[in-house]
């Protein structure tokens, strides 16, 4: 998977992809609002006419998306609470040119994650509760390798929108997604613009160093 806090550029890319998701919803005529007290930064309430839905916006810089099991191993955290998954992914992890926006029914995503989880457990993978598992958007679902089980949802449900990325939007290096247990932070961040101060704070926290040790250089 891509560690989105590995470099300042990855953090900026994450915010840009999230922003693309919000813009898509608004262009489709949805009113978008945060849900007071909900506690999940990726989740928004969207409304159009008399219809109201909960959507989680998942961004991906490696074309995989993740959700964790809860600590009781009874449900998917966040995924169990929403109606729609809006996956906003780069088109290609190695040479991204655009962002693809996929509108995915949450029930279908849950089925795929259920299959993926069952297959990995059967294969003897270690998946600590509370940590996510990753499913590919664009690799077709096959039984082997086991991390492809559940995949291909971005192929089954093609992008509703494709947004060109500027060179500054694209991630600057790439990591392969794991076969079992990835990074434990799979919640998405708010769409507010990222400041240098906030980027430094997050990087210091992630790396376990003093804030004064973080220096950021931005090249236009």
C-alpha cells in the first residue's frame, strides 16, 4: 500500500483526491455536509430532493482501498455505517494521469470485503482486529493470489467521472499493496486545504520526532 504520510506530497495528493470526490458529489447535485458527532472524517451526509444517504470517500494512490474489522470482529468499521462508497483513485499507481471517481453501493463493497477477509483467514493470514485489509479496484477477482479475492470492483462499476491530474497532484513514489495487514490508519481526512503547519504536525507525529525536526520544501 501507499503510506500517505510518507512525504508531504503524498499528504497533499490525499487531500486533492478527497477534494475531487467532494466536487463530484456537488456537481451531481448533492448537498454535502458533515455529520455532527459521527466521528469518521471520511463520512459525509449527502442529500438531493427527498433522498438522504451516508457516503464514505476513500482515496487511493495505489488503486487499492481498505476497511478494517471492528475490535469485536462483527462488522466493517465505517463500511457498515454507510450507503455509498465513493472511491477516488489514481488511474495508474506508477504513472498517474487522472483520478477516477467510482460510485459504489456499500452493500456490494461489503460482500467483496467479506469474501476477501474469509479467503485470507482461510489461507492463514494474520489480520489483527482494528486493522484494515486491502482490496484492489482494478485487478480482476481471482482465487490466487489470495489478495485478489474481492478485487475488480472498479472494473465492474466503471468511473462516473475522470479528472485530469496536474503533475503536482500525482504521488511521487509507489509502494506495493500488502497481502494481509496494512497500515492501521484507513480513515480519510477532511477536505479542508492542508497547511504547511498541519503537514509538519502530522509528519512529526507519524515519524515520532520533534516538530522542530520537520522541514518542508514546496516546489511549484
